[in-house]
């Protein structure tokens, strides 16, 4: 029998569904403004650059750099008990937007600002695949 997934999961709705469907396909999808071309994540109805409402979902490169990170020493959710302490990274994608995630295959002690990373996709449940990052060597 499979162990239940105990970590928090995102709420998937019409505003972010293309992102999560892309993740299930192994693609990092983000919004791009159809007026000025600015990329945005998280999804938003209005572009922060030009205030236009038009957008499209595009597949991003999945590459970026660690912009910041922090290490959690307290398990706020039971699913993280076995991973303590664990790091949460903020990745700035080559396209510009920043997003929070976790690293795979890299010790929290080896993280550094500017470390090149690339997206990897980790199935969490049969319906949900999470976007995580690994060092891009």
C-alpha cells in the first residue's frame, strides 16, 4: 500500500491549471503578456508591466539561478519530519519570474546565490507533479 502524501499541495483552479498540467507533462509553463511580452509567475489576470489583461501560457526553459534560500529547522507540516532540516529556494528563471521550490540532489550546505539550476518534475500524487530544481552543471 502506498503511503499518503503528507506535504501541503497547491489548490489547482482555472487560473493556474495550465502550469500544473504542464508539470505533469514535464514542462515548466508560465504566463506571458500578449501585449508587452513580459513573463509572470504566479499567474495573474493583469500584467504588472503594462496593465494589459491578455496572456498566454508558454513553456519556459526551466533554467535559472538561485536568487535566495532559507533552511527550515521546524517541521510545519508532518510530511517534512524526515527531511529536517530542509531548504526552500527562490529561483529566478532565465525568463525573469521568481518562484519558490525545493532542490533535489544538492545538500543544503552546498547551496549558493547564483547557482545555476534547471527544473525537474517530481510526481507527488497521481494527479499532481511538483516542479523542483537541481543544479545545472
